[in-house]
C-alpha cells in the first residue's frame, strides 16, 4: 500500500470529551490526542494506506497563524526529504481556522505530493463522530494520483474541496464546509473517489511565494464595514503599522462613507487596500469608483483568504498592478 504521513495539530478531530454525548463542551475536558493516538483510535486508516504519524504539537486552531504555517511548510519539506516514497500528507486541524491554513499551504508548499487538511465537527470520543471517516477519506485522497497538482485540499463530510474556495459556513452542522459559487471538486464515496472538476487558479507547488527565509509576514488587517462604521478600525490598523488592509464591505463591494474616507487616507500613506465583501460569495467588480480610490478588487476571495494572499503578495511586490495580477492568478 502507499505511504501517507499524518501530522496532527489538535482540534476537534483530536479531542476527547467526558463521554459519548459530550460534543459541545468537550474542549473543557482539556484532552487532545497526538497524531499517533488518533491513528490508534481509528486503526481503519491502515486499511487504505500505510499511515505513519509525524510528531508536531496540539494547538487550538484559533491560535494557529504564521509561526505554525511556516513550521508546517518546513515539516512537509522534511517528510519528503526523509521519506521520498511518501504518496501524500494529511494534516489534522481544528475547523475554526482550517480554511486559512489550507489556503496558506496551497500558496506556499513546494512538495510534489497531495496535502489534505482534515478536521471534524464532533470530537473523536463522541457518539456518531465524523473524525474517523473524515480521516480515512483524507488518507484516501492524499494517496490518490488524481489529487496531485490541485494545491492543498480540504476533506470533511465525504467532500473534496479546493483550499481557495472552501469556507466554514456553520458552527456545528456536519455539512459546514462549502465552496460558494463553484462547488466541490469531488466526493470520497465508499466505492471510489469521484472527481468532477479541477481548479484552474495557480496553486502549490508552482507559485511565486517562498516563505522559507522569512521571519514574518507583512501586517495585513481586515476592516469589517457595517451601517454607520466611521473608519475607527481602519485608522487603528494604519496606526498599528498595517502594510495592507482588506475592506470587508457590503455586497457587491462598497463601504460606508466613514470607512471610505479612512481607507483613502490609508492608501495615500502607501497602505495597500483590497476591497472584499462580507457577502460570502461573488466577485468584487473592478468599478470606476474603486479604481479612482486606488482600491484593488479581491475577486471572489472572502476577507480572510484575501488577507492571506495580500500578505504573501507584499513579500514579492508593492506595485498595485502586480498585486492585482496576483489576485487574478491565485
């Protein structure tokens, strides 16, 4: 069978509650399995591939960010260097920030094998947990030749999703991860992996971003616009040293007058402003109004994904036209 590496970073998929009906307050129990413990709890994974655990550490997903992202990129490099015949890599992750980690990896990984990020909505100890089957299916996808060249993938609820499009849409329902506008890439069914489309936007490992020599990313913040927003958040981000600001505006991509004035002032100071939308789907159109303000449309990326791409773009250029090209490419 093919070899698949499994990295555990914590999250619900690793969590043990106080009993089989504890699937809401299980975090208070404070017990999370390491990667090896998860594999031991769900030995069925060994029926679909030769899966081995890679030591890391458990981190609640709201605490995962740049340091962990860089560590995971380097860890994937190390796995391929030490085990060149590995077919794929699976990363267990809490669902809160899973989509952000997956998108970052999809832009920065340099390994040629599939990397699948997996989580669960119910802890490993609960009645009817989805942790075991999600893990099995993630391993199946990671070992699949069809998954190569698709960037980082996300697997939950039998659905194979592209990291760029997928987002968490429900706090507790099993069908929480969705890809608005474009849908799933395929399904991990009981008899086969059924593929239906491939993403055409550029993905890892063929990207222009290399974070291995970086100590940090440029600061990029998200300013959420709402009725009567007066630009206070924008001014605070600018004062904190933001190199870029993503405006999470009304659909299809507008902000209040107060936010607009603050964003224009930030732009005049050299801060890059990306116009995204809080709608959850759909493109921000390149209107005359945005062009006159010097704001760059974020295409159909949600604010948290736009923030990641802008931070990476700022590591290679500060030219607004080049940043616009990057957003049209990835």
